[in-house]
């Protein structure tokens, strides 16, 4: 079930899962995870190459967890709508790869998905703050996009604070998602900065019990909210 718009979301990234058993790996987080985060990389926008639409379409049939598709690809105008049509809950494309983010966000919403805009490590967020009314999710990379297992960059949280301030000031309903190096030792600072959706690859799939790892991360975020 989709959480209420203000409940924090934990989105395990299958990039850190066993690709030979993807359906089993998604089943392992069912009942605990809110979204499953799918990293699509094209060996062009980023050097790495992962999976594409056929895998998403097949995996979609194996689970009812909402899909959070993170497109690290060039030409998202061409490819992103296919993921929305495949039933992805949220489709996020990169600001650096898109000439007209507002138009693409509209297309994604018209296809029935939430629209997400991602900001990579070396991209300032200020020029994109005015686009917030047109998107449902603003994803702040807390690493350089391309590979799992990298070290969390706390200086990226200044962007999270900026975005959260603007969302609050304009009374908008936009999720602020963080992606990269999110784990037990970093998730609380991200939550304090204003993130309300948390991607975690290694921290979930590197654990002996992925569902338990998700629950523990969620409890940490709840503790931050209780303190606020
Ligand atoms: C990297 C991906 C991330 C990755 C995060 O570019 O966007 O979603 O899976 O992995 P961890 O949590 O291991 O940093
Ligand atoms: Zn990602």
C-alpha cells in the first residue's frame, strides 16, 4: 500500500542485489520496503551499464511493490515514458540529461507516473528550485551517479536543506529523495536535512536480512521525526 504523502519512504536499490535472482531479491524486501529502486544505466550518461525496460516489465509482474525507476541515461525524453507505461510508480530522470524537464515531467504524469528530477553530485540545485511545482520527486545524489557502494557525501545535504526550505515556503507536495551511501550511519543526517525518501542499496542487500535492514533504517528516520 502506498504510504501517506508525508510518511518516509525506504527504497532499496536492486543494484546491490543478486541479478541472477531478481524476483527473489525483491520478494525479500516485501512487507518492509515502500518502493523498490531500479537503477537504469546506459554506459553513456554514466560509464556503468545495468538493466532496461524488458527487465523492469518482467520484474513488475513478480511484485506489487511500487517501482521507483532512476534513469541514469541520455535522451530520457525518448525512453522515460516507456517506464511510466510499464506501470512504474515514480520515474526519475537527470536534470543534466534533459533540455526540457517540465515537458518531460508532464509527459510522465500524463502516462500515470509520478515525475522525478535527479540532481547529480556536481550540479547545483538552485537553477532547478523553480521547477519544483512540476515534479513529484526531487532526487539529490549523495554520491556521483554511476555505481553503488560509494561513500556518502555529507556536503550534498546543503542541497537537501535548500530544496526542503523551498518546498516548505511554497507549501508544495514534493518528495526529497537521497541516493548514495545511505546506511545506518548516514540516514539520520539526511532525514534531519529534510529528506523523506531514502534509497539504500548496499545497506539493504549487503545485510543478512534485507527486510530487517529496511525496518531498522525506517526506525532511525522515525526517531529523527520524533525529535523534530
Ligand atoms: C548509483 C545509484 C544508487 C545505488 C546506491 O548511481 O543511483 O541507487 O544503488 O547504492 P548504495 O546504497 O550502495 O550507495
Ligand atoms: Zn539510484
